[in-house]
C-alpha cells in the first residue's frame, strides 16, 4: 500500500483544523476563499449582519450577481444594491450584474491551486479544475467560513478516475462527465471526491476540466479535483495570474479508495434525457426527435472553446426555423473574446439569440421552452420544471450536439455533420491575444467606514426558530427517490426574487410536487403545530439552497424521514433545526401513508441518548426506528433550533 498522497488528501491535510482524515468522520477545514451568488447571497449577507461580522476573515470572498438578472420589477435590482452595500460593508469583492456566472469568473480571476473554496452554490466544485478543494455548501456554512470559522464535512473517500487515450472528433468534456453520470447516476458518488488523473488529462484544457468538475455535483460527489499542472499554469498565464500558480499533483505512489477508468477513445456523443442528469444514453439512440431549443452556455460549458465550436458548426449557415438558438455567454471576458475573434458574428448571423452573461435559463431565469417541446441544453441539470415550463423536456448535451441539432432542427449526432454539411472536425486554437477583463469586479474598499446596508422592501430578516420539541403531526407529503431541491423549492423567474423574503418564498414550497402543500401546511401548523415529510433515497439532491430547509421550517416542518439524503440538503436541514431522520428499515417507508399521524416523545432525550429515535405511527398503531447520523457538533446546534440560535447564545446576542 503506497504511503503517497493524492491531490485531495494533500488539499485536506494542508487545511485540516479539526478531526481525523478517516472516511466518514467529521472534519473541519480552513477556508481560504468563498463564493456567493445573488440567489443565495442575500440570505448569507443577512446572516453576516445577524452575526455582527465586521470584516471577512478569508483571503478572498466574492459576491457574484449572476442569477437574478431579469429586472421585471424592483425586487432583483433592490437585491443587487443590497448585495453591493453588503460587499462593501463586509470587505467582499462584488461582481457586477452581467459580469458573468460565478464559477467561470472565479476560475478566471480568483481560483488558486492549493487553496480551499466554499461556495453557496452546488456547482462551486467547478474550480476544482485548478487543483483547488472547492465545495458547495449551504449559505449559513459559507457565512461562517467568511467569518473565519472552519467548514465541517464528513471526510470523503477518493475515487480515482484514470483518463487514458485520445478524445475522438466531435466528442468533448461534456461527454466525459456524461459518461461518468451514465455509470454513477445521480447518487453513485455520494461520500466521494472524484479525482481525475492519468495520461488522458493532456486532452483537456482547464475549462474542459471545469465542465467535468462542475457536473461531479450531479453524481452527489462531495467535490471533484484535478491536479495543478502545466495546463493550469498556461491557463493562469492567459489570465495574467501565472504568479499565483503552483504545482499540485498526486505522489507517484498515491492510492485511491476506489478506481474508475475512462478510455477517451471509446467515448461517443452522449445525452441526458429528461428529467435527470443521470438519464444518459448515446445521442444516436434518440436522433431525429424534433427540438424547440438549442442552448449554449452555463457554468457547465463556460469556456471560450464551447462557444467557438458552436460557431464553427453554424457559421455561414442558418439554424432551423423552428429552433430557438439561445447563446448564454458566461463572462464579459468571454464575450469580448467572442466578438474580437468573430465567434459572436457567426452565432448572430446563424440566428443565435444573444443573452447577457449569467445563469439565465439554466435556473429558469428566462428562456423557458414551449409546452411539450424538447430543449437541448449544455447546462448541468434538468430536474422537473427547472426551466420554468411545467413538465418540461430538457436534455443535457455538449455544445457540439446542441449546435448540430440547431442546424437540423432535430436531435443530431455531431459526427453526422461531415456527411450532412461537409463540416470537418475543426482544430481548436486558443486566441493569441486573449482579452482579460477584470473591470466589472469591484474590489472591497480599504478599511473604509462601516457602510450602511441598503435594503429594499422585499428584504426581510431571517425568522426566529424555536428548539425542536416532541411532536404529533401528520405526514404532509410522501415522496419517492431523488427529490431535488428544485422540487422542494423551485428556482425560476417567479420565485428566485423572493430569496431574501422567507414568508413569501415559503408559499412555493413543494409546489412542483403538490400545489396544495402550502395551504395544507398552514392549516396543519395551526391544528397540529407542524408537519413532517417522508421521502425515498437521495432527498434534496441538487442545489445548495438553504431555502429548501428554511421555507419548510417556517411552515412548521419538524422532521424529514427519508431513506437517504444528498450531502448539502442534509446539512441544511440540521443547520435550521429540522431533524433529518433515516429509516432504520426501509420496509417502514412502504408502511407509511401520506396523512398518517406520526408521534415522537422525548425527542431531545432520544437524540442525546444515541443515533436511534422511536417513531410512533398513531394512525397505524405501530412504531418504527429512525436514525440520525449527525455529529455531536451538529446535534448541539440542532437541539437549540439551529446554528444561528447556537451562535447567538454563544456570543450573548439576543
Ligand atoms: C442551481 O444551479 O440549482 C442553483 C440555482 O445555482 C443553486 C443555487 C440556488 O438555488 O440559488 C445551486 O446550484 O446551488
């Protein structure tokens, strides 16, 4: 057994401040950088205000505005002003609206090999492309990291993914991560860091690795990590940051807890079918289905090359008349290089609809597809209704597949482009004089005056939550496996502007699953004091939004009882005082029906006594065992009603 360390172990070891590096044990790591975006950042800034923070304690913290960009009334622009004032107040960089999607902009201008990054966005791992330990977390955990506290997580195992061989024509980084999703589905990597290594790395530039690291999240991975090698050095030189580069590679005798290999030569164009990133098949299997939309961009295909290859495919041609060809540049820097290189001209002339740099349609902030029509997108996820259209039909694919399909108006394997249009596989070259644009990143003021926070009428303070107590409440909703945070609390243009207004946003809780939930929750809170929900495997998969815990908590949610959880969703429940229980015997899941009254007595005593909680099903006159896997640290906070309550007590804040 080698004694060498892999990159993940090196990153954790150099930042370990609590616990032992034993897989499954809770560890605390020092956080060097944080990333917050505007749909989660408003809550983070309210939490920093509640915590009484003076100045960020990190090396770099950046607040991005990339989600709530549609300004259809005062709410989003008010939030932008609030976030700018908070960035000044707390000594945080501010990325102005329209500057770009947080992940590629952070990778371009702040990410640094050997450092740790905590982000209030589940796709934060994208910066793992540069030898960082970059992890998505609930906003409250990021707030504590900004305040200089360690970030806590369960020590992950490391799955070594060996890349060998050469990338075939018309296949690209998105197909690599779709192949991983084909093998691991949406929960197969839970508890693991995916660490990529091997001779095939030389086939992937840094933004290709960003694509792959970004979508490791969709497999439930704690994060994804690439080494910092000469390619990363080149990328940082291109972004005028070579002086911040350092090499970070695995030791020759490094070992991994598990192994995977991808022979790049064997890859073919792949596509995830609606409505799961794990629903992956070869493009050739679904060729010919008509499409409404072809969408290029997002943090899951953010690189200049991703737009360049699309432009090479469509240049001097026009996309099919029935296709909405949506172009979502991912940073102003990339827009400038697209314009200078002629890429933008080809995309416009082919019929491309050009949007501002931001997340946009990926999170349902515009660009919704028509009813019952197929949308091919280079975005990272396609959970039900996420696009903004009910019962949407969103496929995930590479820019090559999306652009080829835009030309034909049907799902098309890009390898057919040569026979269909005489297009040969173009040879990519990085632009010579690459434009760097940092102008839209506003530096934190030197030790300036204590900036007043600018709060619009839509910004409400965090509600107070009491301690968990015994309960006898109904099962308000029984759900299946893989319930996503988009089903618990949807995103989209209608809902995201309420992210700083818990009473309002709580009205959208579980609306995708059951549009009667809110009204029933209000009634149940009055009659019983609250409710519980029951779910299958991988509850709360997907996003980092802590609102998927805060909003149900506000409606009286006492506990969730599930077969298993996604990491961030589970952490968020505990952070806000909702007891995250797991069925000790999965047969008990089948025995419960929606509407059953569940009762727990001496809840606090049971939780303190051990990992088991006895739950009575009053309706069925039965009892069953439920478990929790909380650490002592988490349990202490949960018993006080959540981390904020515990923090305020510790600091003597009323
Ligand atoms: C997403 O891609 O689902 C989001 C919207 O970026 C979320 C964050 C949010 O809900 O604001 C995420 O990935 O964490």
